[in-house]
């Protein structure tokens, strides 16, 4: 990792304004097809989501370009530019495996609950035997392939596990954190500040939930308020991963994994093992949080730089 002379490089007010602008753009552009372009309402949920995918992609590209012009980048070759957003090939396996293992510790209770559910299902069908013949294995493989094909063509899968994590991590981590660090903000300030913008970008869900579910504003506010609280917590964790590792893959795989798993299970009336597993996982998570995110694991050199991206040396 190369070093630079000087500190900061971006005026703090400009960094804040740019981050707020990116947040507004990320949300507002989702409504541009009907409000600005005056396109007819989408004919299906799939068409509706495809429009949103395109809008999210456009806003992400705009944010990346604007961020590139604001950041004090001296060399404009592609690999150097991408590394400013934490997009790099070296140390990729570490950025995938270690944060994924760390994040999964918070879901030990969920894993226990899932295992118990599978066990109960097998117990209810105790007379059913596993077919390990060629025909049985072929049938099982075919079912797996059919499930994977179905997932590929499921627009909700693309929304939850691909488009949302990729665009959100690039904008709210890759762009905003680099701007805030270059704006002279301390690492822990960035870790606490950027998730606020990340959660505010989900406020549009309040209006959508209120209109689509035909529920009271109070109930919609409570549901979305809980979601915003969760996004702040996760956003802080994702920001922490990005600042510590300097690799976009770290928060990205964690984001995908959390979207797949949902909220961690910490209690179940079926068994106390879920609570024990959750507590054990949470303690292990806290104990391993800093060792498994040590910047030395994800970078060949750190140059004694606080942010580990060497942003603090940019001029």
C-alpha cells in the first residue's frame, strides 16, 4: 500500500454535503421513472423492481464518479481508482472468509433453531429412508438445480442478496467513508456517522409500508423505526469492517449474509439452547472482533495509517 504526504485533502463541509447528496440521490432516483420521466406504472412487480435496479445502478455510478473527482486522487489508472473504494483483488479470500465467520457467530442461536427444525421434520417422517442409490442421488441433484434456477429467476432474490448489498456498500461504505476520512473525521466518528445516513436512506420504506399495507401510521412508524434501528447497528458494523480491512468485500459479504439470515434468534420457547447459543456467539464475536479485523490480515503494509486505506496521507 502506497503512502502520501500531508493529511486530510477534502474540506469537512464538502465531505458532509457530498454524503448527504449521495443519500438523497440514492432514494430520490428510485421515484424518477414515474415522477420525472412520466413513465406509465409498471405492469408487474418484476418490471417495478427492474426499474429500481436500473435507478440504483445509475445513482451508484454517479456517486462513484463524483467521489472520484472530490477525492484527492493523483493517479487515474483503473486499479488505483478502484482501490480508493476498497475494490481490489489481493487479500480477497481473507476479506470474505474472516468477516463471514465473525458475522456468523451472532447467528449461532439461529443455526441451533434451524437444526432443531430439521431434526423435528425428520422425526415426524421417521419411516422415510434416505435413498442413496444412483436414482436417489440424481433426483436430489435435480431438485437442487431446480431450486438454484428458481432463485436465479426470482427478482426478490436479486433485490435482497445482490443489488441492494452491492449498491449500498459501494455508496455508503466505498464512497462516503473515503470522503469522511479524507475530510479529517476520526475513524470512530465515521463508523458512527455514516450509518445514520445509511438508515435515513431507508425512510422511504415508511411511506411504502404505510401505503401498501393499508395500516395505521403509528404501526408503520413502529415497524420502520425498528428496521431503522437495526440498519444503524448493522451500518456501524459494516463501516467498522470497511475501515479496519480497507476491503469492500468484507462489509459486502456480511451484508449479503445478514440479509439471508435476517435478525439473529436469541430466544425460543422450544429450547433454552437457542439463548445459550446466542450468548456464546455474542461473547465470541466481541472477543474476536478486533483480532479477525486486524488490518495486517488484509494489507501487505499499513504504514501506521489510522484508516488503513492511507487516506490520511492524501493531499
